[in-house]
C-alpha cells in the first residue's frame, strides 16, 4: 500500500474510531479488550481495498462486530472462572456522554450487566439494533445470519433485556442527589443514612477480581447492604475520601484509601433511592477512570 493510501485509510479509521470503540466496549464490557479489537480492525482495514468499499462506516462496524463476537465467545468461558462477581470495566466519560440520554443508558453499568446474560450473537444484535440503530440487513451481514433470523434474535433479546432491566426515567440531578446522600453516609459511617437512601430491594455487587477483597456474591436488601458497607468501613483505620465523578455516562463516586485509588461506585436509581450498587475494586479495571474516554453512537 502506498503512503498516500495508508494515510487515507488512517484518516478514515480515526474518523470512526470513537464509534468503533463504543461498539466493541458495549459488546465486551472491557475497554482493554475493546482496544485489542480496534487494533485488529485497523490491521484488517489497511489491508482492504478501500476503493471497493462503498460504505466505509458500515464496513468498519462489520469488522469490529465480527472480531468482538469472536472475542466475546472466549471471554464468556474466561468469565465463568472469574473470582467472585464480575462487573464491566468502568470508564471516565465526558459531560457530553451524560447529556446524551440514549448513549448514557446504553453504557450504564446496570444495562451492561444485563447484556452479560445474553448469548454472544444476541448481544451483538441487541447492541447494533437498540444502541446504534443499525438496520437488520446490515446486522445480518455482520453476524452471518439472515435478516429474518436477525429480526427474531432482536425481538428475543429485547424481551430478555426489558424483563431484567425495565426502563425508568431518572434525571442526572436525581442520581447526583442520591449519590450525595450516599456519600455523606459513607463519610460519617452512618448506617441509618445509608438505609434512608438505599431501596429495600437494593442489590450490591462488588468486583475485586480475586485481587481486592469483595463480596463473592451479590448482596440483596437495604439492611444487609448497609451493614456490609459500614462493617467494612469500621474494620480499618485508614483515611477514606469519597468524591464525585462521571462513569459510563452517569454520576458515580471514586473512593480513595490513604490517598490511593481504591475503587469506583456506580449506581442505579429509581424513585430517588438506590436500587443497584456496583463497586469495582479490581485494580486491573481501574486504569481508565483518571482520563476521559470519548464514546459515541454515531
């Protein structure tokens, strides 16, 4: 390939990179794996005859989808052996992600967890159709299915997701208010303060990856979750600092112990109370919470 052709291919790839990363991340739940997929996509793109590609965006999305599907099947097996509960890798996101309701919802911790319960093909179809609005014919080419089969898969995946993740309209300010109350209770080790902001049916999931201490299974119920949190805080004399941040398009908290990054807490809020609490402590998943990651659906 000539230097000009390489430069042109690079220009096209860079123009679509944020979109391709978002596709891969939503399918894989891992920024590290998404980056690997993008590297492979780039290598295949520069080898392609760009002059014969009519729709460059569709072509790149198709490559990214196929590579993500292959990797997702491997990750499924790897996550079955994961130590404790698994959570998606949190991303520090820019304010414009939070302002885009559809984008923020599509990368939310709560939805990403539900996507883990889909088969690889169902997840690919759901992500491409629901998040990116890609047509059935185009998805069919990407996942090697007929358009009719894709339509059925999309319907089945949508029903599955809606049953486990019903949509609730919650504003950013409502989420920030709930998090602020949660933060005050954390800082003061106030059990009653936690109980006031936690929904009775709250589910807390913590991910230490076998490296940091975490509950091996989800904890359900405000009283159990509150006592687990306060109990953990009272076991240490270390200095805990809690600050607001924006993770995966939604308000979140970053926790530091004696000045060192300890974890990130993301939440799901319904009716001004926290119904889902997601605490990522695995240090291997905390490398992208210090600098903003650009995401886009377009």
